């Protein structure tokens, strides 16, 4: 397995190797071209120092969700399952981190939405809508 990319220049080298290796396959070349078009979004994290490159945090959230779902005997219908999951993820995204250790200690006191939304005013609007739905 190839190592995790650490820079945009490494990404270009890997992409070049893939283009060379799959020169005759139009579908793969189309996918690679599409990835290149979206590269600013897909690899924007590389511009920020100390950004995690592993999925350990995601796996932690998945394990937590799995544990919560095991205690639930079932849902009345698909709509109630959908509502429960929406509420769960909304709560997770709005709950501030409080026990992050090094190197994520700087996240304590912030919720994940505060760190991912481009405009923090959107978070204020979202919280107001949740507290006082239309």
C-alpha cells in the first residue's frame, strides 16, 4: 500500500504515474481528469498545517454510533430512523469537544461545525433554527 500523500507535488507525481499506467482506459482517465478538476476541494486539507491524515477520528465516531444503535431495539418505521439519525448527527456536530489531547487540544471548546463551516454566521443561524423551528 502506498503511503499517505503529504504534499501537492507528491499528488502530481502519483497522478502522473496513474495516467501513464492507464493510458488506454478512457474511464479511468475520465475519473482522473474529474479528480483533477475537484482537486482544490478534495485536497484542500493539505494547505493547513497539523491537519490529520488518518481516519481515526471518523472511526471513533463510527464506533460511538454503533454502540448507541446496539442499545436501540428498533425503529417504528424508516422515517423515525431517519429522524433519529439526523438528530444524532446534528447533536454530534454541535457538541463542543472537551477532552481532546495533543495534538488536537486546540479543538477543545469548539464544535466540529465551527471548524468546518466557511461562515460562522451560518452556525448562529442554524442554532437559532434548531431552537426555534419555523
